[in-house]
């Protein structure tokens, strides 16, 4: 499996280490060289300084043909842009964007980008911890509930954006 | 027509003023409070100190009745999200995004943004028009960069047309040695007369290039 991770923060670095230990070929991108200090010792992939929202940068790193793409920077919108580039321009089969605003997280899930929302995860987790009712589905990656309509409202034919095809509604042409 | 402008930088500020002058109903969202206040002091209470990327703030601004949402911040990712939220969440009929990285234009169109404004591309196009077509072409560096092998194309405005090498005053660090005319290369001889369309190969010291440019091509950007 080949994986690209954009953003070498705590989450990106630890995930990169884990995937790399499991035998994945991992490339992790960050704007700052210092960010790579967080990578664990077992990491044997590639760490590249660059802008993961730039099409040319991603192409140079071989995004065409990767299996998984995780957008995990600190900026919701940067993650959304990078994820849509990966899914729509480069047809990466599995794309997940970290989107901490719950409204945007569900909006983009309905546009075909799997999202993971730290806000919802923490709120649900803490609610459960203190005995309030909590929705555990909010603690997982939110799979795409629809997919991107494409330009001028036309559905895109190539369904490259879903984590799991089963979650996607039937497409009308 | 009701218009929502997101981003109160230079583009958003002037756009707001133009649209107001044209009599449109308008709200400007600018997330930086002090910048929002600064603009509000001038144009009135139509400025909200809000982040237009947040669905809730777009709703407060009345996105569901807007005819146009124009996202003109300096960050492409923010402009994209504003337009997508406007289009897919609020059914805004017309979305306009400023795109700073020209490579994003196709993606934004594909993702449903109706109109793209690309200041970078506009500036590039304008600058390219101003650059004269005939330039000194650097073919190679010689002697560790001290000397350059250059090609000059003799265009219509060249002062060299109709002249012989001896009529052209060049500094010591510079010599012309080959003429390419009609795809044929020939040495530059004392009796050679330069004409339009000729290409001249020269070797020049770096500091003499401006002189060479003036003599063979004509005016330089510095003139």
C-alpha cells in the first residue's frame, strides 16, 4: 500500500509511523522542516517539505497511483482543498480529511470526502465518560454520504472519492 | 441584487465599494475584527466581523437569499470552501472565487465554482505583453559564468539593420561571431550587412550585455 499524509502534526506523525511500521510505503508532507522531528524512530518512509495543497507538488510526489491520502494539517480548509485535489484530480481511492468544524465535516461528507472531526469525537467521548448519552458513530471517520455533483450540477462519472462504495447513494444521470 | 462578499482585503474592499456605488444590496464578511471595523467606519454597518467559511456565519449573513457569493480572500482554500458551502448548502445560484494559484483554476471549476477571478494570471498576461518579443537569449555560461553565449534576434526596431559590424560600437568584452540567416550559419565578416530576421550569436561579459542589447535589439527595459 502507498500512502500520502499531508501535515506532520501529532496525528500525522504518529499515523505515519504506524503505517510505515506496518509495511506501508508512506510519504509525509509538511511546510516546515521542524515538523518532521515529531516522526517516531521506526518511520522509514519519505518526509518532504512542501505545500500539500499544490497540485504540482502532489504530482511530483507521485500522488497518482497512491492507495490512501490523509489530509491532516491544522487548517480545515487546507485539508478540504488537498483532499478534493487527491480525490477529484488524482482519483485516489481512499481520501480522508480532518475537518474540525462539525458543520463543514458533514457538509463535505455529503460531497464525497470522508471526514474526521476532532470536535465531535472529543465531545461524544467526554459525554460518554461522564455518563451522558453519546453517539459513538461520531467518533469514527465519517464516510461519504453523497458525492460530488461535478461542474454545473452534473454527476461525475468516475466515483473515485468514496472510502466505501456501499455508503454511496445510487447515481442518477 | 443581494451579494455577499467574503474577504475584506484590497480586492474585497474595492469590490464592496464598487458594488455599493452600483446600488446593490451587500454584506461583507471579514474575519479580522480590526480590519472589519476599519472598513465599516467608511462604508457603514454592512460589514460583519465573521469568518465566511463557517456555515453558521453564512446563514446569518443571509446566504439562502443571496444571488451572488464572491469569495475574494488571499487564501485559495478559504475561497473554495466559501463557494462550495454557498453552492451546496445554501443553493446560491452564482459563486465567484478569487484564485491565487493559477493551477487551482480547473479544480475550482470542476468543484462547481461558477466563476474564477485569477489576479495572478491577469498580472502574468499583462506583464508578458509588456515584455518585448525580441530578447537576448542566454544559450550557455562560459568560463565559470564570467562569459555568456547569447543569441540576439534582429527585429524590426533594431538599430543594427542595414549596418556592418564595423558600424556597431561594442565594448571590449563582447564579440559577434556567427550569423544565422535563413537557417544557414555563416561567420560574421567585415562586409556582412545585418537585416531583419537575422540571428546573431555573441559572446559577452555579463556587464556588457546591456550595450549588446541596445546595439542589436534596440531599447531595453531600463531605457
